[in-house]
C-alpha cells in the first residue's frame, strides 16, 4: 500500500461526492491509500493570474503547508506529493506551487504566515517549497500504470460507448497540464483498460463555460450543446469527465442547451472513477450513482448494459 | 534618583489616546473603565461588562507596533501609548430566513451568504477574534456545507462583529455561524429525550393544577416556599 | 502609470511581441459572445488605447480556458492579459455581478467551485 496525502476540496464533499467515493475506493483497490489532510481549506480556485496578487495565493499555499505538517507529525513519511480528484483544485494547487518558486514572492507570502504563530488556529510554519500537486489521473498513469488497472477489471465495460471529456484545467496551460494540451490520451487509455468502446469527441478539450454558469447560463448552454452534440452523433452513450465543474455544466445545463437546440438528446455524464468502480465490480455504494447527484440518471443505461 | 521616581510614576499612570485625544489614566483599568475615568459616558457599545455580550468591540494600536489589534473594551486593560476607538455597531448583512422552511443541505450557507465563496483563507478574521475562535476554519467549513463543524467551531462566538470589520472580502462570519448553530440545534443535534417527555407532560396538563395553586398563593408564602425549596446538588 | 503600462505590469506579458495572426480569436470558444476579439484587444493594448477595451465585454466573457495561451505562436499568455484587464476594473471596486441578483434556487445547486471561481473573476 502506498500512502499519499489527499486534498479533497469543497466540490467532492458536496456536488461531486460520487467522484470521491468512487475514486477513494478505486485507489484502495489499486494499492493506494489516500490520507486526507487533517486540516484543509478551499483551494481558492481560480488561481490569480496577476503577477502582483499574492493574497489569492494564500489559500493554496496554506494547504501545501498542511502537507508539510502531515510529514512533521508522522502521518506520512517524506512525502512531497498531494493528490486531488478535482481538476480545479489540482490546477490551483499546482499553479501556486509554481508561483512561489520565485523566492521573493514566497518570502512575502511566508512573512504573512509567520504572523500566525501567535494565535489559535494559525499555521506554525511557512511554506518550504517542493510540494507537488498530483491529479489522480497522474497517479493512475504514472504510479499505478494502465496494465495494473486492466488486471483489476472483473467486469469489462464491453459495448459501453464512452466519450471522454477533459475540459481545460487538467491539460492547460502546458506547464501545469498533465498531458498534451491538444491531444490528451490519458482518459482514453484508462477507459480502454476498462474494456469500454471509445467514441471520438472532437470537443473533448474545449471549455465547458466554467464559472459563467453563475451569471451567463446562455454561454454555458451553447458550449454544453457543442461539447455534447458531436459525441452523441458519433454514437456515445455516456460522457466521461474528470472535473466537478465540467460535470455540473455538461449534466445540469443540458436542459438550457436543449432550449437552444431541440435535437440534443439526454446523455448521462459520469466520472471516470465511477466507471472504474463498476468495472472492478466494487460494492455498489462505491459507484456513486445512488446519491441523487446526477441530473441525467445513468442507471437506466447501466442496467441496460448489465453493469448495475 | 530623579529618573527612578519618574519610572515609578509611569507604572501607575499611563497615557492613552481615545479617538485621537490624549488622556492620562491609572494603569490596570480596562479600556472601558479608562474611558469612563476620562469622562466618557457609554450609552451604546457597552453591555454586560463581563466579556459575554460582544457589545464593546474595540480597535487599538500600541505606539511603536505596526499591528492593528482587536479586543473587547471591558476585557482589555490599557497600555501606555495605546490608541483606541470603539466599534459599537457593525452594519452587517443579515438575510431573512425562516428556520422552519430551511433544510440542513450542503448548499444552505452558499444560498443565504454566497459571499463566503470569496474567502481567500487569509485568516485575518481569526486574528481579529477576541474569543480566540478559528473563524476562517468555520467559514471554510460553511463553504463545504459542514453544519456541525461550523456550529462547534463558532460555539463561543459573542457576535462582536470584529471579524466582519476586518474581512478583506466582506464576509460576515458571525451571521453565517449563527445560521449554522440554529440549523444544528434544530435539525442535526440529537434531541434530548427527557426534555421532549417533559414538554409532553406540560402539554397534557400534568402541571396545570400545581401552577393554579402557585398562582393562588400569597406573596409571603411564595417567598417562604422559595427559601425552603430543594436545591439541586452542584 | 497609464493603463497600457498597467496591463503589462499586472500581466507580466510583452504585448509588443504579438504579430496579430488571429489564432487566439480563432481558437476562443467564447469569441462569438465578445464585442472585441482577443486579437483586437491585444492590438489596442499595443497602441495604448485601453479605454476602448473597457467599453467592450471581452475580458469579462473570457472564461480562462487557456486555449489561446496554449496555441499562441508568440508564446503570449493572453489569458493573463484578460486577467489584468479584469483586475484593473475590480481594483476600482467595479464589480461585474451583484451577488444579491443570483437566484436562490440556483444557489442551492451550484458546486462551491463555481461560485468561488466566479466571484474571483467578477467581484472585488
């Protein structure tokens, strides 16, 4: 068993519980124990892109300090990695860890943390650098490997037509992304190992509309249509995602998208970890499909394919 | 000799500045008492004088120290060279909700206080809290909908408003926490069985006769009964 | 500091290296909703006419997807330039959205990350 520090983030505790429930179970099956940070705060998504905005980096750096503390207290030994499921958390933590490679910036941020020593609830140390944020997809590819995933498959997803969707933050920008920003393959490789039939989705790296879902639903509806219509036309039965916000937009904004274009059929959206839990034949509670978190219910499809 | 005398004198009387004006007051007084000593009379911003009501939020800075500090005027004793000012009221946002109609869902805080999503985890609220609460941590717990965590971390909140005054993203932590404690009490915390049973007894009229008798008893008899009452052991 | 200088200093990007090929605008998934294209925005910063950008909605419509950044042949981080423009507005307390206007029913279903990221980009 490899023990890795794990940063949950707000989304997988609320609207994306199905992502973490399935992901943690899958990790355990593959010999990785995800040890939750004893204390953590919202990562502060999006990272600030301004050169002078240090304050917006406090939240992610504070979490990286908590990883240091885990090492100090002996919860993990010499572990400089921290794993997340949520693409936005991953992106933010990694961006911050790169941002403070500039020592002047790190120095200023640490002066801020220095002042916390004297009060209850403050961190007792500054950030020393060197903590690496990993997306769980990287853990699967680089630490576990596709072969081991394939070996664990008890019930291959034969005949299930899946279209991967990456979104932005896990592949762009290049220095943060975990795969080729124009032609990523990591989700395809995992789904292939599960025995699923991969359906080409030409828009799999296009933006989902992201935070515009709050104040510009129309933009998100248009993008949701664009991102779903090609996989549907190509025969996809389910869209597979790795980000809770993409999932929310692709799933919940289907109704707004259909108001724009009547020809959009309903299609369920699932996390890759849910399909892994199904293919591994884990306990049904780890599929995360019974939590009323899906707008388009994937259960009828799974039942039809004899997977649930 | 001369110098020593001065020093001794300094220990007794300190120089403070109330809203910019200088006063010499005896050392050892609280800010509140020092202000009264200086001639101010409190008609607002003063309540229990015991550190519980949160009415006397104060901001101060000590000469030579760059830090702006927060305290309760009834608790903090004056220091030489202290600049101080009262914040008797925080004009904070407080949406109207009906507890009966709410549900303890994970998004309940974001629904009524969406601005909590702006928290940058700077911890300034925690630094400001005169009750030493982990304010930022409960705001964070509110973002992820953990009602119990918010209620427990904020249990000792006295609603003084200093966290809201200091928050760079204009969150009102103490009102968020109040919602959490209300939801926790109503929907999450296990109900005390004996209280429920007693309420049923009261409603079924079990004590009506006793109350009627008490009402008819004269004041002197009541006093006597009160003095002779059974006192529960501590 | 004039506004063009400010955009450069907040973003840390060298706008003068842009040769106006238009790849950013062609790649932008939300270009259709913008008044000015990203290419036009860069040009206006180059010639110092930033005020004209502020009459447009372009920098608010940008959804920070980094597609332009990934494709720019001159390696300009256009996403950062959009952030700088938003910041210039927000640092003057000119919010894009009012929190009180968000419908309650919607607030019940949003993932926290949607609100956190939106408020970071549209409120001060």
